[in-house]
C-alpha cells in the first residue's frame, strides 16, 4: 500500500493536513446540559462538551474544516431524548456546516411524522448501544431490536442501524443482518480487540478472534460498514499508539477497503465497565487522546488510497447519496 507523508498546510510548520477536503468525521458527540438534561437512568455523567468545542476540535484537524462533514451520534447519557442532537443539527445548518445525525429512539413512542422531521434535519439512522453500561449483551434481545428497528426505518432513504457491540456477537448476528432491509454500521472496529486485550490463546492471532470472519463476510457483502474509531477502546497499547491493532486494520484495508469509514469519537468518553456503581453526581472526565497521532497511524497502515476512501469516498456514499 502506498503511504506517502501527508502534506503540510498553511500555518505552523509542525501541523499537517490530516483530513482531505470533504472528509467526514462519522462519530462525534455533544454533551451540553444547558441545552437539555441528561436522563435520570443514565450510566454516567459526562464532562461538558458543547457544540463550540466540537467545531474547534474539527478545526485542529484541517484548516479547511468548513468543507468537512460531521456526523453527530446520540450519546447514551441522553438516552432516547434527541432534543440536544436535533438542536445542534439545526445550529450547524444555520452556520453552513454540513452535518448528519444518528439517533437513539423509543420507536414505540415515535411517530412517522417525527421520523420524517428528523430526516429533514439530517438524521440518517438509529444507534443500538449495548456497551455503554458495562452489562452483558443479551443476544436474543439484540436480534429482536435489530429486526424491529430495521422494519421501522426501512422506508426512510439512506437510514442505517449503527451497532456498538462486542466483537463476538457478529457470529450470532450474521444471518439476521443478511436479512435486514437496511445497512449496518459497526462501531469502533466492530468491537475487534487488539492483542493487548485478548486472552493469551488468541493474542498472536487477533484476526482469528470470535466474530472477525463473520464481520468481514458481512462487509464483503456490503451489508456492513466498519468504523475506524475508538482505537483506545479496543487496545491497551496507548504507549505504542495502539499498534497491536495493525493486523486488524490492515486486514480490513486489504479485504474491505470500500466498506471502511472513520470517526474521531470526540470527545473520547470512558468505558462502560468502569461505570458500574459510580456516582452520577461526579462528572466523568474524558480521555486524553492524541487524535493527530491516531490519524497518522491509520494513514501509515492503510496507505493513501484507502485513507481517502475511508475519510471521503465511503462515508460520502453512505451519507451524501
């Protein structure tokens, strides 16, 4: 794979143009209790991360950030109240910043008219998050939720289901996803773990971990897009910029280059398993993450062509067509 250094842009000499023109950051969150309250039943209370900080963050990745595209993902502390998400989509539209949204909804209490209004504002899918609270995944419940959600959104143009699940669940979900009338986004490398998080018997063969072949199969059939985001969730190798994920990412780049998308995962929330029993009165700090180093790392692993597909072409097909 070709992997030339990324070009410098105007400004300080040590900055790089990390995002190509029309790059899509497919995974960001806004946490702003001034715009809307968090759910009483939330798993954690995040530090504030308002829209202004999101826009400022995006500007650190590209001097041409006005031409970048953001996808706001409903974060779990708001549960299924998407008021803040929709407010931010309106605000971004008013600022001439292209943006889309992925919602979390109580479909039993959401009308078709409300779904159409969300579509007009830029919502393009529903997220099913089975990782935020640290509890075990109930596969029967997950499969049922998949079918119900797909049936409800199948008539909305371009809508997808975004899944945040452990990697092994793709073995269970494979046949069900093949039957769905909508496509699926696999959050955070599809839950595939680097060797630093795998049991000893699989550490040297991370591409042989449960669920990997099923996820790859679904992506090859164009049923799933795999999101290169949250590397720090899938690896403990922070000192090595998550180098133990290289075999996984490079296999994806070689086998499913047209099904990869990228997300920064800003503002970098913590893990569900660390939240069990924690007080909601204490704000959970965000991780300290070197986003520039992660982008450079991904670029070096996948090369110029796949990097552009991942950041521009593939998410363009998903959100702009």
